[in-house]
C-alpha cells in the first residue's frame, strides 16, 4: 500500500513564495559577501596588489558559494545558471561585447571632441579597477539576474520581470556620486535591459557577468572615465566635456545618450534572439 505524501507545512510554503525567496537570497548573498570583505580587510589592513587579487578571489568565491547554497537549500534544484559547460565561451563573448560597446561609445565621443586624453598612467594602475570590476560584476549579476529577475519572472512573466528588474537596477544607482534621474534612467535602459536580456538568451549568468565586467573595467581601467559616478583610474587620464546628455557629464559616459542607444540596441537584439529560442513566460494571471 502506497504511503501518503507529506503536505508541505505553512512555513515552507511561505519560504517558497517568490517575494520571500528574493528577500532571503538577496540578504544571504549580501550578508556573506559584505561580511567576508569586512573580515578580510580587518585581517589584512593593506591594499597591496597581491592582497587586492586575493580579496577579489575570496569575495567572488564566497559569492558563488552563497548563491549555490541558497539554490540547493531553499529551491532544492540543480544550479543550472552556473553550469560550467560552455562557461568560458559565454564569459569570453560577454567580455568582447561589453568592451566593444563601451569602446564604440568612447570612439564616438572622441570623434565629436567630447572625450580627450590628458595623460597616461602605468599599467599597474589597472589592477584596483580590474579587481573591483570583477567583484562588482559577479556580485550584482548574482543578485539582480540570478535572484531578482529569475525569481520574479515566475509570477510576473518575462516581460514584466524585464521591466521591473531593469527599473530597480537603474534607480538603485541614484545613490551613486554625481547621479541624476537621467543617469539612473540611462542605467536602467542600457544595462538593466541588456543584462536581463543576456540572461534570458542563455538562461545562465556567464555571458552577463562578462558584459558587466568588461563594460566597467574598460570605462575606468582603460579609458579613465568615471564608472557610475565613481572616479575612474586607469591607463589613460581623460576628461569629458560638452553637453551632459551627449558626454554623460560628471556621472561618466554611461549617462551619454550614445551609450543608451548602443546598449539598448544590443539588449533588444538579445531579446529577439531569446524570443526565437524559447517561449517567454506569461504572467501568472494569463496561465
């Protein structure tokens, strides 16, 4: 005689509610990553190159571990979005896309006379920006695409999840130095849409981690432009001038209308490819 299947308790049902999972996942990843960085800084008390690299490796290792633990313990499924099959190819493609897009933006600003190289720094100056770009890309993609977009897509469907996650991603940049409403809107349109669409296309995080890393690193580490309002320090010393709508102003070239156009075009291309690859999830009230 078959044994009756146990009915999940009310607490487990609450935990599996999308909003609860988003809160738990975000809190757990933020807690572990920020805690790890605080402990590492307290133990080392230095910012030498070996410690910068070590801190980056430890931080991203803890971030991936925290995400893996959350998915396995709470969602009880394989962590397919971090599958290693084809990961290097997708990561490399993402780096090429992110670097290519921002280089195209800078090239146009240079041709128009809004971007000027004023000096150079040693190659060693790229390392702080490199480690920061890697850490930021992994941390934010795990949170915004791995947790927020993926889980909120379940009840709201793909289109609303794309819009909501992009809007939230942009608005959270309002707290950055030199941020304006336009700058946050630009981030929402160019990065929020493109990165969510990149995840929609592959259903994995490697492509968008590569794009996010390269976009930030090339800005600050190569062209010396402010990254989301934070001063960039890279191989080139530079200045931006001209109308803020075109150059991006003090927030950096991310707030340039050219960056918005280029990245939105890439994002819409990803959406098109993703739509052709698999059906989008409809909102729960249409199922």
